[in-house]
């Protein structure tokens, strides 16, 4: 299989493009390659920052913040969130998927998250940058805002298909896996926040 700096090709398409239209085949190509987790950490950091930019650009409460403050917040929170996401959520998805018949190991799920979620997030983040720089309510701002929402929905579908491929089960099981993992993660976060409140009498 042909190799290059961004990873294996899927047919005649670069994986950065193929992941949008052939997510399962693209993820499988990476899983079967010699270095499926190549550039895992740097891509996780970049994707985390880009995801933060998307989040901030579509959050009305944050759009009044100075651009420099937004950029700094996105860099710090995005970098940390990107790395934690690929490792912790990868482990969680691997465990939950195993409960419902999935066969993916943690490294396979990390690869699926990196290629099927983080790679599209980087491109979506680039698209959302003009939305950060455009005054709210303008035609251009509404266009890029709407495009960001469409890309977000598309990326959700890519993520579900990518996890399905890594676990070698159906799309419906992948969706169920994501829902269960999301519920468990929410429970953990609620317990942690509650514990902090009780310990510090907040």
C-alpha cells in the first residue's frame, strides 16, 4: 500500500478528502497500515484547537470576546482536550464497544477517532475561522455559521462509521456505543463536579 506523509491513500484519493466520502474504507486503510497511529499526538493537539475554534465560533456567548483571548483559550483548552479525548474517550469506546460485541482494541479506536473525527475537525476548523472574523448577523457570517453546522452533522456521521469499522460491527451498534459512552462520561463528570463542590464547600 502506498505511503506518504499524511498516511495511506484510499484508492486515488488523499485520506484527508477520502474520509469525508469513504470513512470506513479510509479508517480501515490506516488500521491495516504499518503505522496506524502516526502523528497521533500532534494531530490530536491541532484537531483539539480547531474543534475549540468551531465551538467558540458557534457560541453566541463567546463571540464578544477579543480575538486574541479566543485564540489563547482555544489553544490551551483545545490542546489538552484533544489529547485527553483521543486517549480517554478511545479507551472508553473500546470498553463499551466490547460489551456489545465490538472487537476493536484501544489503539484501533484511537486510530478511528484520530482519522474519523480529528482529521475532519481540522478542516472544519479552518472553514470556521472566517466566522470568527465576521460580525454577527451579516450574510457572510450566517453563511459560514450555517456551513459549520452542516459540517458538524456530517462529521458526526463520519465518526459513527469510523468507530463501526474499528469495532467491526454495525452502524447502529456504533451509535449505541457512542450513546452509552456519552451517558457514562456524563455520570462521571457529574460525580466529579459534585465531589469538588462538597470538598470545597462551593
